[in-house]
């Protein structure tokens, strides 16, 4: 068995990078339905509020979904975590 101290540094760096890369899909995976917030938790409503609506929100996923709120999301809806598209 080889010791880690005898592994050439470039190879060790590649192996360490590969280990971190293996975690990346976990960290950046999209939210699954069970991970999303319920509309009632964020005061979701199916109409705009003060000129803000899902269609103009950073989290909206056309045609009728949201990255962080579960369920059928209307582009005309709104919730408390609305954030403007950049
Ligand atoms: S306002 Fe944004 S975060 Fe809230 S339900 Fe609509 S798209 Fe999702």
C-alpha cells in the first residue's frame, strides 16, 4: 500500500479536485418537489401584488413552476420571497 506522502503532488491535487468535483452535483442540484416551500408558507397568491408577479421573478420557471415554491405557479401570481429578475 502506498502512502499519501509518496504520491506525487500533481496527482494528489487531481485526486483531491476529483473528490470535490464529485460533491458538486449535490450542492448545485435543483430543488426537488419535496424540498420546495409550500405556497402557504410564503403567502403565495394567484394574483400580482404591488406590481410584482411571478413572471417577473428570478425564481419563476415557465410556464408554471417555481424553483423554490411547490405546486402550479401562475405567471400572474406572487409570494413573499419574490425577487426581481436581474
Ligand atoms: S414570486 Fe417568485 S419565488 Fe414566489 S412563487 Fe412566484 S416565482 Fe416563486
